[in-house]
C-alpha cells in the first residue's frame, strides 16, 4: 500500500508493535508522528526513520498532552490521516484481592482513557479534513476474564466499546474505526507476563508468540478499503483468513 502524503500518529511508538508500525508505515511512504513517554527512545527511532518521522514525548493519560501532540503532528506534517492507539500496559499484574488500587487505576488511565484522549483530540482534525482512520489495539482479554488481569481485561473491553461508539457516531463523517486483536506478540509486555508466572498465558513457550511486525503489517492493511467490512468491529490475527489477506502466511 502506498501511504505517500499521509500522516500516521502512533501512540506507544517507542517499542514493540508501535515501533514496528512506525517502520512499516514509513516504508510505505507515510509521515509518522511517534508518541510515547520514553522521549529518548522515540527520538532515536525518529532519527533511524529520517525526515518523515517526528518524535513527540507525551503521557497519553493526560488529555492536554495528547491534544498538544496532535497539534505538534499538524505543525510537522500538516495533516493527521491515521491514529493508531497502540500504547498499553499490563503491570502491575495481581489478583483483585491483592491489587494496588493506584496501580490498577493507572492501567485504566493509559489503556482506556489514553484511547479516548487520542480519539477526542484527533476527531475534530480528521472530520474537518473529510475523514480519517482510527485503529486501536485490542486483545482477546477484551472478551473474556484472565486471572490477575482484571485491569487489563476491563480496560481492553472498554476500549473495544470506544471503537464501536466512535464508529456509530462518526462513520457518516468519514471516520473509519477498527480494532485489532493481535494475539500474543513477542514484546516486552509478554516478558512481563511470563515473569509474573500467573495464569496460563505466562506459561506459553516464547516460540508461539508472533513477531511485532505481523500486527504492524496488519495495521497497514487495515488502512485499505479491503478492511471496510470490519468497520466498528475487530480484526483478529488468530484468524487464518485474515493472515492470508494481510500476507502473513
């Protein structure tokens, strides 16, 4: 897919799926705005990608910072065509009777409020331009309980509902909203899950996790009309048919 002239803003761009998506979209010709709390990491990635990338340090749990990140993106590139809500955390992993309330709430602030903040800041810009695409990283945890992941399951379930809500409200305004459930991915989050030793996911062999560039390539495919059948819904990379469509076989 040729993304020349398009601008993509990616949250959680410092590592994992976000960093892979930055490289994939830049290779497709897009401008990429790299948003993350890790200022040094996104600056290094922007330097690697070159002039089509800009690093924007930002804490997505704070709306004013996300809104400013969108402004910085517009200053750098003039447009915002695609928002990828990728940033997410899972620590502290704990059963509900032992969970730290502040830590639990911080996960909600990032995984749920951060998604809303991105949508809220991007929507007026996209609508004034005639449309745009909002892609949000979901999870199987959005659809079923997992031991010691109450914060993650709750936040991902609610974020999936945000995708449905923004589709219902804004599809007629040209907004394409889709979720992506990638399955288990070989990222730092999986290392945190494995080190917890809690629940069956932590017991999985490392070899079963897909590489981070697979969901990144799926996100690029989701910007095409081929993915329009999933507007307001969720695409799962566990689906072999989806993998074939994306070219991951």
